[in-house]
């Protein structure tokens, strides 16, 4: 059995079911771990042409992050990213790599953790680091980004909800129309349109533009919904919020 027995899934595809991401590869699906582990992207490198030049699946992504075919390629991508920035200091690299305002990023603290692992100052230029230290740098990034394994499943042992989802939504267009991604401010994905439209249907006014961009208005509408439905108003659409969103009104 393969993924295509039930759908037109491709390696690097991601489906979201009630805020839980499931990432598909050639012969396995990853779910339940941190984003970096699910995506085989130890550094949480964002999707871009540069990431694809390092071996990420072309055109594939999970939220803003690239998806790699294996952990080794993902880790080597971090090293290659660093090796191309020899003119930058540790701090300058982390200011660009993990900018403040994106999630809970604190680039100065991040740079200090990396510098401590290397035994150097944050003003050290990457050109002054040998190959061994670049590997240490990449490992420190992996630790900060988080690397907690989840579950791996093959085509023959998919969880029941995932197998049913593929049966019910065999085409790419059908899955996109039903996608239920984990989302928060800054998330840009087709499935965000489903959140926005559902919030509109439940009474948010003025209606959100269902454009797939989870911006400040979507964040505000989500907090409104959560506060009125006994949920923590954190603006994050995870499993609990998705379940409540999918309940019939009334």
C-alpha cells in the first residue's frame, strides 16, 4: 500500500486535522513531535529558494518552514546556511535567523546560547569558525529550536483519523478546502482561510477577509472566540480551539 492508494499525496505534503500536523514522506508520515522533528528540519529553516538549494522539497512547506526529505539533509542545510555567512557575527546571524517579534524569539539570548556552546563571544565572525565549530553552531540551533520526536507511521498503519481523512479527501483541492492547520499570528497557509471563514460564520464583525494570512485581525477574532467559549484567549488555533470551532453553534 502507498499514499496514492487513497489520495494524490506527495512527499513533503502536510495535512492538518484539528490543529495537528501530519507530514508525509516517501514511505512514512511524521506527527506529534516538534515542528523541527516533524519537518526533518533541525534548524526550522524557513521555506525559500535558499532552503530548496540545500535539499528541501521544492514548493513544500509546513507553515513558514521548509520540509526536508531526511534529518541528515536538514542538519546539513543549517551548516550550509551558516557557512555562507562568514562575514557576519554570531549576533548578526541570529538577528536575521530568529528576528524579534517572530513568535517568542529573543535573538540576543539565542546568540548568547550559541556563543556559550562555541566558547566564543557573540561578536565572533563565522569566518573565524572551523568546520567543527560550525557543526557545534548547527547543533546549538537544533537544541534551541527544539527536537522532540513524535510518532512515525507507514501507509499500512496510519492512525484512523488520518486514514479516514485521506479517504474522504483524496484530491489536493479537497484537502485544502478542509484543512485544519495549527495557526497563530504570522501563519500564512491556505487552511487559515477556513479559520477566518468559520469565525465570520460564528458572528465576528466586521467580517475577516478570508485570505489565508493570520494577521492581527484574525488574532483578535480568535481571542474573541476563545474568550466566549471557555478557552484561554491566546490567539492560537490548536486542537482545543479547532474542536470548539467545529461544534455547531448554539
